[in-house]
C-alpha cells in the first residue's frame, strides 16, 4: 500500500529547530514587488509550526535562477515582506546556532555550490542537521536539486507542509474526477507539454489544444502554419499523438492571424510570414459546448498570444467558460494564472495551483521527484 505523506506533527516540534523549505520566489519588477502570492500561501504554514513553540524556525528558499551570488537575488530583498507578518525575522548569510531570533531567513539556496546538481556537500553542514525538515514547496518538487530531493534524502524526520498537501490533494481530486473529463492544454512550452498530452489522453474524454501546442499538431497534420509558433523538432511526437488520440483530440478548426484575419485550417494556407496568434470563432463555439458538458476540467496554458490585443480574446473566453461551468475545475501555469487574475476570476475555479512545472509533472506522472525520494527513503522502514 502507498503510504500517505507525513503531515506536520505539532507534538514533535516543541523546542526544536525546524528547517522549512519554501518557495519564496516572489515576483519583482525592478525594485518593485509585484506578486507575493507565494508568500501568502505559506504564512499559515509558519503560523501552524509556531503554534507548537519550536525553538527556532529556519526558512530556506530559492529566489530567481542565479548562476552566481548576485545581490539582486539575495533573499535579503524578501525580508520586508516576511517581517510584515513576522517582525522578529532575521536574515542571515550564514546560519549561526547561537542566534536569538525565533525566525531566521537563510540566504538563497541557489547561491550554494552544487544546488542545481543535487550535491548536498555545497549546503552548510548545519542546514543538514537541524531537528527536522518541513517541506512546503510543491512548485519545486519535480526538481532534483540539493535543497529539494537532496534534503529529503538527508533528513530522518520529514513532514510535508499544508500547502504542499493541498496542491497534491487538489490535483489528485481532478485526476479522479467525474466524467466527462476535459483537458485544455495551450501555451508555448511545446516540448514540455506534448508528453503531458500522452498521459492526459488516457484521463480525458476530450482533449482541447491551443497555442503553440495546437500549431505544432496542425503542422503535423499537414497544415501550412507559416511563421506561427511551432516546434519542428517535436513533429514526430506530435504525429504519434495524432495517431493515438484523434477521436478525443479537439484541434482548432480556425485561427486569427497576426494581421487580424480569420482563417479556416481546412481551406487556407498561410503565407510564410503569417502567424496564427489566437483560436478562431468556430473553434471557440466547439470549446464552449465541450466545457459546458464537462464534470471535471484541467486547464494549463493560454490558447493564444494573450498578452496582446486582440489575440487575448480566445484565452479570455475560455477562462470565462470554465469559470461559469459547474464542473470541478483546476488550473495551473504562470501565464494561465496571470490571465485569470487579470480577469478577476480566481474565486470561480475549484482550485488554482501555483506550481507551474510541478503541476504539469504531477499531472503527467501522478507524483514528483521529492515524493518518490521520500518514499524510497522511508517506506521500506
Ligand atoms: P503557462 O505559463 O500557463 O504554463 P506557457 O508558459 O506554456 O503557459 O505559455 C504561455 C505563452 O504562450 C504566452 O506568453 C502566450 O503569449 C504564448 N502563446 C500562446 N499561444 C500562442 C501563439 N499562438 N503564438 C504565440 N505565442 C503564443
Ligand atoms: Mg509560462
């Protein structure tokens, strides 16, 4: 039997030094903080831990993707956000067990040599020897990094935090959701997302595609796509998907070009410099009907170049169709989320995952590296 992941046991934390791995990769535009959702999601985790009167809570996070120690990626920049909720927090470049503060924010774990290669010898030895580890960073759970699977491997006592568990249970709930099930996959990360279609096709009754994914499948289907966003090295994979799931796949039948023209894919061929930047009205009608009949919906990736008008239309319509449906709906992916936020539809989805790549990994594999590592270390004992 597969054991459930261990959740925080408050009785074990009293007077302990607790290492907490979070995702505090907050979004800045220059000096200005523009999105602190990731922090807001884990404030309850820290409050929960502190209710057990631990000796100290030590926060560890990555921030950006620095190649070396660049001051713009120092976690010191995050301190004011954290101090608004926990004024007693102290930022340190290096951990010192003699500190008196009850909350300590460590420097960016991606400043450590070996972080990206899962080499824990680059981590401060003291970080490896606290009393227990609480892992509450679902969004990096698919990465084999030193502060992710590396730490899980090292720690005898591991708990998964409430936000991690909530993400996992919500995605699990969608994967076992009622039929008819509809998956909608768009966006630009074509090579990452094509393998996901292979899994979702077994899950879904209808698989709607848009964006660069649809363009690549249409190209594989023999349509001339001009200068549209496609990934020609994924054409073989795209052809396999078409062969496997033609009956469930809902490909766009029309699209909007960069000049604003609406073209029907069965008739038109695009000029070499034309691009398909949005799905067309006929496709939207079919998508609306499919969404209305769904009981469970999984969505990832905008269906067009939504950052620029009028190519936002298709993605916005789909965001609204889902919001207005009575289905269990889950959405993940940075750009999909920013679209939903712009439209103010956040509360009309059953669950919004903040986990991007990990959301896709978990959908595709039903697990994450960090979970597999924990199981390998602990389930046999
Ligand atoms: P998410 O972050 O939700 O997982 P992705 O990062 O995969 O989504 O893709 C989002 C990006 O895809 C957006 O920048 C959007 O403009 C782009 N995109 C979607 N469809 C098209 C298209 N037809 N042509 C060009 N770009 C597109
Ligand atoms: Mg994105």
